[in-house]
C-alpha cells in the first residue's frame, strides 16, 4: 500500500469559487479514491477513478488522473460553505489497505 | 443506505482500564479496518481484518488488539488504556467501490 500526498495543505476560498486540490503518489495503482471529512466525523467516500480512466465527474466534483505523472486532482466547482472539510486522496495498488495522507483542509467563506 | 456503526461517539476512560470499541457493518463486507486520527499525524492504520477470525497488524498495533468473531463486527481492544491513546478512532469496511467509514469514537483517557 502507498500513501498519497495532498497539496496544498490548506486552501481558503470564497463561496462560488472553484477549489482545486492535488494528489501525488509514487508507484503504480489500480485506482485512486478521494474522501471528504467534516470536522470531527468519519471520512465519506467521494469518487473512485480507475487507472485506465483519465477523468470522472460526480455532481460538482471533477477528478482527473494522470498515471504518467502519478498525480490526480479534485476540482470542486461553485463551492459552498458546506464544502468546508478536509479532503484526502488514497491511491490503491495491489493491497486492500488504504493509507491516508494528512489531507487538504478546505475552508469556503460565505 | 449502507452503514458502519461505531457504538460510541464519545468515551472517557481511566488509565489502566480495558476498553472495547465496537464497530458493526451491514454490507456483508469481508474487509474491516481500525484507524486512529491525531492532529498533524493524519490517519494511521492500527489493525485490519480480511475475514472472520483473521487479523493483521497495521502500522501502529502496539497497545491494541482486535477481535472478529462475526463478519459484521470488528472490535478494537485497548488492553490497558494509557493517556497517549487519547484519540479519534475510525472504523471502516471496504468493497471494490471504496471504503465506508463510521462516524468515529473520540476516546479520552484520563
């Protein structure tokens, strides 16, 4: 199992703006997952993108994956105050285990 | 809706006590996990289980044990609680589509 590294560590934007978070990893993967964690709660699975996919959408979320650069990005469009949370990426290779990084802390100001 | 339920949201225990944290999933998942989350350290894997009566150590198993007697239940045991085990504990189960987390148990050891 391997750990993804999210960047930036913290991001503060105004409501209505777009938020972009990046993730880098080191070795080949089967898929990469993004999770959200509201303060003091468990993580919520947002989206899974497989290694043979380049882009995936879910509502206001857009995830891209570039396996040649070993990187992924999560874009939240038209952000809302309710999007304030920490966001984690989790690259998954041959193991069932996921190793989580420290996440990106997103603050959306009303 | 699929669920992972952790028995307590908040727990206060005394040093030296034996503490049981319970986790139940209703999705018939084979894989279950226990993480702890601390500020600045992110999520760290304590133990995981691929099947009933099967367990494997994660990255920080010292001071903990686990029990999986039934597929739906994965218990984390603190044999003799210490103050450095004060933390947020997160349980998860997984499928091919990703992890489902419980809401977390915030344990304080005094």
